């Protein structure tokens, strides 16, 4: 059983339609409650009546701490990927409701088995949000899991660190000046209330015919249409360019690994219940969820000298994480994704911080050029905070941003320091893009050593880093465009990433041949151009180009054909002007310089192009 408790000023709900055919008619189809503790509750397959007393004790501890006696029990299946069957969940819901009443609480029932719309206003104090997991009674947690849970329950300290060295304790997210950081602080420190809104990119990825859900696969697995595949490949090429610029060597390692290998089992234990496992005759195989598996095995077999350091490797590969069903939201969080990873093996923390800062600044430059706004979050072990603080300040000064700092009481992970560039989307959700992690444990743990000047074998430090999964980068780019649209700007993809960079529209059938000739020349010069030769009005074809975010619209008629001057509409600033083909080429080339290029991935003439989503 999972319980997400929210101390709320107000909650309102209204029943819409049945989610389960056998659900009873609601006694209260619409209601509003004030000053309550809302309990979003998911019942799981292993829950039984023995789980109820433990759930009541967990709820009592929260309510007593808050001084609350009025509860709203809200069934919320999305908290788990192992939901109980409806009749089992209904029985547990009734038992929990009765047990809470018997414990002296005033309780409010919310219909179970129905789709509902709701609004909630959560209080902003540090104790307003709590998540409780009631595990199966009959199973004891292994010792390692118990130790990890105990560590996780130790409270972190949160501060805002400014580039000028100021440091403020986090007491209220509303006081944070940076708008993106404000939302991140609220979500990370105080808990994000369910908004009920869908991020804008989910509609955009379909409308632009880039990406879509794949109903024949698992949750969190997607199909990429031709233009989406083109965008994906361009970002993959960009990731390779970044790795090459940073001096990394490209490698390739398998997708499947044996769980009876102690090193693999140790890594997999960090992601308990979050990995795909494939039982075979003799062992169980696991699908990779990170880039460490094969690389660490490779490095363990290498002979490494201090002269070789820093030593960096790059790999881009499909990765798989069995995220909870309710956590899978469009391209923000998936179960299958493409991850470009760089790992740098260095001699010590000092050399590690040199590489760390290099990666930090490279990813800042990358996101800035992509127009992606982000907030900075650092997480650091308390005993190293003061020592590493000057490094953090230097990086924050370089990007001119404050950061949320989570100061952990002790080592909980393999890293002593990490940061994340967090993007905030249109639903006020946030997600990690680029990250760098200073790993001070795995070198020795996995037997990766180098030989120092004196001939001694020594463990080093590993800097883990990624610009972010390719899918999440598409999510960030689309969400950035949607936020720009809300501010009154025209949404668009970066020019180098636009599946069609120039659309040529002939005024009449007599101009089609000329339009095709222009598009062919542009494509030969490595500018993606197509021709809208469909039997539609000129106005409709122009509107369609605008709807598909085409960066340059070129309209050609008799006048353009006679003078050689093209009529151009530039999306980025809305300017309409005339120019020669050579001038247009020069303008686009200057904007896409040093960026990856791939040719059109669809027929050049729209009359010969299939429609993948809906109708054109």
C-alpha cells in the first residue's frame, strides 16, 4: 500500500465516468473539504487485511504531527505499478475507512472505481507532504534494504547558494526569486501536489508527427515517426560531437547481463524493483539500466597508467528502467530510453573536480544554445560541502545562476557530489537533464585500478556524466517551445533540428517545377527543403507550414520565377522579405554552423507523403 498524504487548505472533486464497470454508484458525486489531510492511496496486489493496522499507525503518526483529525481518503491507483484487482482494492478501502473511523478520525469517502476531476491546494510548510509505503507483512526486507531505508529517512539540509557566496536556508519556496528554481524547490523539498494537467509536449509530439505511444508495447515505450526519428538521430549526433570535443573514446557494450555476476547484482540492487529481468534456464538476465555495466567490466581488464589519466569513454545505448506506471508521463519519464553516457576515470578528487567543471560548463553551453531554460541542483555529502563549495561557487558564477543545494548527512550513494540541470515543464513538473556525478567508491568496489608513479596499484575516482537521455532532450525542447508560446512568441524547434528547414510553396501548378528545382538545390547544399504541391489553397498551405513550425516559408509564383528573388517568411521573428537563393542559403548556413546535419527523412513533395497522425 502506498499513501501520499497532503496537508491541504482545500480539495474539491467531481465524478466524471466509470473506470470499472462493477463500481457502485457514488453516494457523493461531488464534494469540497477544507483544512484536511488528503490521503491519496493505492492498494497493491500483496496487500491484505493485515496491512490495515500498519497503514492506520502510519497515518496517525502524520496526523498527530500536523494536529489534524479530519481525513479525505482518495483512491489513487497511479501511485503503484502493482495495483490490486478492483474487488480486493474496494474491500481494503472499506476496511481502511472503518479502521480510521474507529481510531477517532473524521473521514470522508471519495468514490472508488470512477474517473474524477479534482482541484487541491496544499499548504506550503515543510511537513505538508509525506509518502508512506506499507510493505507486505509476510516478507522481511533484506538487511541491505533495511540499511538503505534507514539512511534515506535521515533528513537532508537544503540551502540556496548564490554566485556571490550568499547562502540561505530553505524555509519557504515562495521566496525563491528564480522562477524555474522556485518550482524545483517546491517540488523537491516540499513535495509537488498532483496538478492533474498534462505537459504540453504530449500533444505537440503527436501533432508534429514526431513521437507517439506504442499500444503494442509496454508502458513508457514509444514509436518514432520518420521526422521524429530524424530529430532523434540529430540529437544522437550532437551527443557524439560533445563526447568527441571532451576527448572521450566511443565504445559499445551489451544490453543483457547476468544477475549471477556479483558486480552486476550489486549494481542492480541499487535499483530494486526497477529493472527488467528475463529468466532463462540457468540464470536470470537483466536489461541494462545504466552505462556502467559493460564499461566497468571492460576497465577491470585494462592496464591503466597514471600517464593515461584522465581517461574518458563514451557510449550511447538503449537503456531500460521499470518505472512505476503512474510515473511514466510522455517523454518526461520512460521505461525505454536512449542514454548517451560519458565516464572519466581520474586519479583523485582534485583531478575529478577539474573534469567535473569541464562537463558542467559544456552542458551549460549546450542547453543555452538549444534555448532550454534550466535550474541548478547540487547534492553533496555534508563532510565535503565546505571543501567543494568554492568549486560550486565558481561554476555558479560562470552560469550566473543560484542553486538548490541538498546537503546529505552522510554517504548514501556511490557519489559524494552531483548536480542536475533541471527543466520545468508547462505542468510545473520538473525533470533532470544533464548531470555530473563524482563517484568516490566504485573504482575500488569493482576492481578498477591504475598504476601510480611509484608502481603501486591504486583505485581512482570516476566522473559519471550525461547530457540527458535523447528522449528527455526532445521533451525539454518541446516544453521550452510551449512555454515560449505562452509568452506570446512563436513556438519552434532549433533551426538545425527542424525536420524541414525550408518549405517551398508554389502559387499555382505552373510554378511547381520551379519550386521543385529550388528545393532540390537546397537539399544538395545540405538544407532540408520540401515542396507543398498539394491541391490546396495557397492560404491553407501557408497555415499548414505555420502549424508545423517550418522555420522558412518560401512562396514562388510568376514574379519570383522571372526575377529570381524569393518571397520568404522567417518564423523566428515573423519578418517577410525578398532574397536570392544564395542569400537564403548563406543565412541558414550561418545559423546552423557546426551543428549535425541529416537529409530529409520523408518524400520531398508533400503530395507523395503519408499522414501518420490524424489528418492534415
